[in-house]
C-alpha cells in the first residue's frame, strides 16, 4: 500500500488525510494500516464516520468508529446525514456521504475501496453498457478522494484484520443490493477463468490509461471548437465521433444537465444534419444558428 500511495501520488507528507470509516471490514483495515504506517506516508490523519439514519444500528456503529479513533489517538468527526426515502436510495446516500466528507475541507479523504470493489464496479458498468469512462472504474486519486487499498484484494484485507485482531460490522443491506448480487457472481467467474477479479481490475487500469490519452486529445480539440456562446458546428463535425461525444459532455455537463449515453448518441446524429432543435433533459435543447451550436434552457 505504501508504494501505491507514493506512485499514485495520493498525498505528500504533511497533508491532512481524513479516513472515511463505516465500521465495515475495508475501512477498519484502512484505518489500522494507515495508523500503523503513519511515519512512512506522513499524512496528518483524522477519522470521520457518517450516520445516514437509514438503519437503527447506524448510531452505534458510528460510536464504535469513534472508539477506534480514540484508541489510536486520532481526531474524530461524526457526520449526521438524512437521506429521504425514494428511488436510487443507495446512490443518493453515497453522493450525500461523499459531499459531506469533501465538505470537511481536508487535503484528502481516504476510502477503503479495494481491488475486488474495482472488479465489481467494472462489471456493473459493463452490464449497464458503459463506455470507456465507466469501464476504467474507480481512480486511485480523484482529489480530494483517494483509495489507498485499490490494488489490494479483499482476501488480504480480511487476513490482516484477523491477524491484527480487528473487529468490524457487516452491513446486512450489502447482500441484497445490486453490488452484493454482483459480488456473489465473482466466484463463478473465477471458476470460468481463474483470477477474473484481478483481470477485471487490470483492464480498468489499462482503460484508464487510454482514457487519459483521449482527455489530452479532447483538451486540444476544445481549442478548435469552443467559441463564445457555444461550439463551432463545422469544427465539431471535423472531429472524430469519440472526441465529439467528449466535447459535447465537456460543454453541457457543467451547466447542470445530466446526460445519459442515449442523449449523447442522439446529439451526435443530430449535429450531422441539424433540423429544428434537439430536446435534452430538464427542458434544455440544442439549436444550430449560423454555424454555432447553442445550448438553450427553458425559463
């Protein structure tokens, strides 16, 4: 893990690092290892735990994390979140947790995601028909979030926990979640092709490398197509479709619109022969005016 922190540039000595700890195996091991190796990685450690209010056990789990931090002499922050019931509850809870942790203003927020999580993420995104950005999975560093254990298998974390005498809690909702169901598929995939989880994680790393090249090409193309008030339609048409899609996302997403893959596909077809206006989510639309591609929002 220490070599991963250094090579991925997760943080430098003296930077503040909040360890996000739920009380589960992964985050408890992360806390223990980072505390044991604090002299080597040099991060100024503290601990934070979130109570989503979704389970009655949440408050006691946060209290247990507080005790873990106190045993190691680390500062502790408790974050109380209230996520209203409704669709996509798990995703909304995850987003609320990330926002609260980032809101602490620390240099880095370290989470316990590991190699098996990466493999499950790639498989999940593949089943949804994701493109290159989705299939590269989680990145080691998406500042301020970082993932020191991303190259470690879950089995190594469990072994460390047992040897170190650590205790942790199991979230019963994990087993019934989509991610939990995907997790149960992994042993079957391993029986078809040994080391399937490691292979999926390795593919994510290779795709992340390719995505970084496309990002650089998109940066260069942005200077060719971006104009005051919109995008140059003739210049956009001259770009490769893969770059067209990235340029559209770079232009539109900052406006607050959430584009799905189907919206991008429709936009790519439309800009080839624009007629009228192309509807987008939230009442927005694309309009072509004298060679300029314009994004209009409803009042």
